[in-house]
């Protein structure tokens, strides 16, 4: 079906009207076609590059100077009150037409002496006060690599927030003490002291010296530990000295502690018509001191040494004490250890050679005569080695081996026994540190000693050694110690004494200035070859009142028990003391 006649005529009219202008332009055009000419203005990137400057609509008017690109707009000049306003009206008006507008401040206008300068100008050097140290330049290309600080060993979970004590209000320090005065020389920063009433000490060069003196007096119901108690008032003088080096490398520590126990009453010379097993004068000195040194060859190798001195007497009630003595003979043990400590990554080797000398003074008897104790004097030579491996921070198992040889000044003792011997021990254990709550070292092992005299059997036994500190809370601390020793004896037929000692101590602070201390000690003395076994018990309580850092008041109550399987050798005694401690 075709389109209607009206619609076809309309389509032909549209085609005719579009073709008519095209035919007209073709007929009128007679010149040849030419492209646009290439001129330098076509490549001008500036404003108006395609238009001549005279015909720019934004050209500057006459008399207006162009503004620089970094110029700062100036405020209008104030009008002079004496100037005729009619003259001002004759001057041509300023205009901003054609000027490049500027905004803000110019580049690097607000740069400080140490900040970034975009114009690369020379920075101003800061002015320093007299004596003020010059600041270090920032690290740049070619600077040495800074030494890495060792990370703090934290065995527990990471600390989420600081404790309240770090952010609490504290007493402000004067600028001179805080070291914030400009030009002030660097001050030695004191270490944090956790004990508010502990001794501060004094510095002598690079050594920190702490000293103390404890004076106490009281009463002992049985100072000689006799089966039938005889009491006596007692006084104790106990000085101590601690010297520690404060060096970046190497170390030197001297720890000297001593005491003298004096009794005003004398013990009886005879008991039931027989010489007393206790001396008449029972005054007893006691001193323990050692000086430890460490020389750091490098990070992994250290040379170690120790000099030690022990001065004491036999314990009251011991079978080694002769009958009929006027006073206790004093023995002295001194010696040293020289060794090294080498670390191979986590593996550590420590070894050293030991030499010790034990000498007794002559015994003074009640009849005025003397008795020589040269048969008890001996020298000991030996060596000890420890091998440990750090499994993880705070846990380091180890193996320790020791061997020694004892040579007496006299081959045979007073009873005709040859007591020269050789022996040693081997033990395994571990040192540990669990979040500073439980720290210490525990080990177990076996010890044995063989004697030259065939009549003396081998002295051997199970040994334990350890030291534990448990911080139960901020106010309570629990300590545990155990030790095993092989001691010499003069009992005929006995090889020696195997001594085990176990001690527990609890310290509790009711206040920072009031502390209570409870101790319990248990010991066993096994005289091998004589079937004699002694057991000791000691229960002690102390109450310490701290007036300040220099003066403490101390009260002591102690009860001692000696239980022996030999008839007539058991004893008991109670000691009550009150004293004062002076320290610095």
C-alpha cells in the first residue's frame, strides 16, 4: 500500500530545499582552495598567541605597570588631609584590568630557621647558650649505621597501658636537679630505687659504696647447746660493706659481712665430774667476704675471678668440738677462682680453676695447755665447668661438673687416719625467670669422695642446690634456698659429714616502714661410717621498724632444736634480741 499523495509531495519539497543552496555555492565559487598559512603566532603558548596584542580585549591600559608574579597586594595609601580632593580627581583611576591576580603570601615566607624552605635559601643557625652542647645533625646519606639498642626482655604479655604510678602526680624537681637548665653540665642520673627506706650509699669515683652496722643485745637460754641448758646475756656487733663498680664494661663487686657474738656468762668447765663438751668462753666470730671481678674481652668472651674469705668456728653442739676447751678454735678458709665465660649464640660455657686453703688455730684447754690442730689443715685444688643452653628467654638449663683433690698438712690425723681424698659432683638443673614473679635456679645431682685410707669408706650421697624468689604480691616475697656440702670431721672411723640444708623465708610489708620476716630452716648431718645422724630445726621471726633510710630498729625471736640419735647430744635454745641498724 503506497503513501498518501500529500505525504510524498512534502518529502520531495525537503530534498529540493536542501540541494538548492549547495548548487548555488558551487556555481558562485571560482577561486582555488588554499590552506591556512603557518605563522609563529600559532605556536605561541601565551595568552593572546592567536590574536595580535592590539586587539586583545583584556589589554592593559596606558600608564599601568605590570605587576610581578610574586608581588604582594599593597593596601591603598591613606589620603593626606591637606591635599585638595579636587586634584585627586584629576588623576587617572587605577584599574586591575590586565593584571595577573596574586593570592596569599609569597613562597617560603613563613619558613623557620630549621624548617623546609622551598626557595633553597641558607637556613639560619640556632644560637646556643654558653656551654650548651651542639645538637647532632640529622642522619643522611653516608652516615654510620646507629647501634641497635637491645630489646627489653619481657616474658609476659605485652603491656597494654602504663601502670597508674607512671602517670600519677609526682613532686616536681627543681630545674637544677632535673638537668633542664641551659648550659648545665650533664649530671649522673641515679638508678631507680624500689626500696624507699634502703641505704642510698655514696659514690667514690665510679664506685658505689654502701655500709652498715647492726648493734643488738638480748638473752640466749642455751648458747652452748648443752643437753642441760645454761643461759647467758648476749650482744652482737655485725658490720657489712658493699662496693659496686658503675662501668659500661667490666665489673668489680666486693661484699663483706661479719659479726661477733659475745656472752657475758661463762659455761661450766665440768659437768657431772667430766670435762664439759662446751668451751668455757663461748664468744664466736663469723665473717664471710668475697670480691668478684669480670673483664669483658669482647661481647662473647669474659674473664672471671673471685677471691673469698671465710672465718668462723665449729657450730655449738658439734662432735668436732673437743672437750675441756677454754674457747673455740677459729678456722680460716681463703682461696680464689679464675676462669672464663664464653658464649656461642645461645650456648654458654663457663669454666674455672679453684684453689682453697683451710687452717685452724691451736686449741687452748682449761688446764692452760694447747693442742695443735695442724692435722685439720688442708689445701684443696680443683676445677669446675658449667654448660648451659638458653631454650628461650628466662629458661636456661645447664649441666655442672666439679672435681677436686684435698691434701692435708699431716698425712695422718690425731687418730691415725689418712684423710687425703679426691672427689667431685655432677648436677643438672635450670635457671629461670617467669615474668619477674618467680626467679631463681634449681639443680639436683650426685656427689662422691674417696679417701686414701682404706678404712674410710666412700662418702657419697644425693645433693640438691637451689635458690628461688617468688614475688607473691607487691607486699609479700617468698624465698627458698637449699644447699649440700661435704665437710671434714675428726670422729674416728667416719669419712666425713654430708650436710643438707633447706631454708624458707617469707617477707611481708605491712607498711613501707614496717616489715615482718619469718624463717624456717631444716638441716641434716650424716656422719657416714659412724651411724650418727643429727637434725636441726630453726624457727625465727623478725620485726623491722624503719625510721628512715639510715636508722632501723629490729626485734628477733628464734628457737633452735638439735635432735641427734646419739644419747645426750640433743639440745634446745631460745634467743630474744633487740637492736638497731645504722646504714648509709
